[in-house]
C-alpha cells in the first residue's frame, strides 16, 4: 500500500512554467512568429505584464485565450503549434527555463500552472 500512496502523491505534484516545459527550438520558432504576427501591436513588455496577470491559471487557459483572439486583425490565423511556439518565446523572454520536452496541444497543457519565476536564494 505505501507504493500506491507514493504514486498518488507524485501524480498530484503540480507542473509549473518553472519546470522547463518548452524547448529552445520552440522558443526560436516563436521568436520569428512573434516578429511577423505580434510585434506590430505588442512590445515584449506587454507579455511580461500580461503573463503576471495569468498567475495560477494554466498554459492551456493562456493558449486558448491567444488562440481565439490573436493576432487581433486575423484571429485564429496561426496553427495550434505556432501559438505554442509563441508561448515558448514569451516564456523564454520572461526567463523561464527551457527543457527537453516541447509544449504540445495535449492534456498536459492543462496541468502546467503559470506561476512567478522561481529565484535561487
């Protein structure tokens, strides 16, 4: 029975954007997409301030918000993967670490919590 309890505790552990939830390749692709689709309306400072307002929401919530509303002059014109690449770029610009696994349009997005950047004390 203790092994079962250990597995349940591990499954309940929250994933956050501090856990390296995107890849460097995604962030690089997102940078190009940002330049061509977002920069004309949004400076990167917008994304820093905007991301803070999403604290305690999930990456899935954030993805759906931009998926349905951006770019403002052609909402929904990018692929689902391209929106995730833009999110990866936003995470990198906000100094969240990259990891080995890419953000993918799957159930995992709903498990990744947006939190403030972890700092080493």
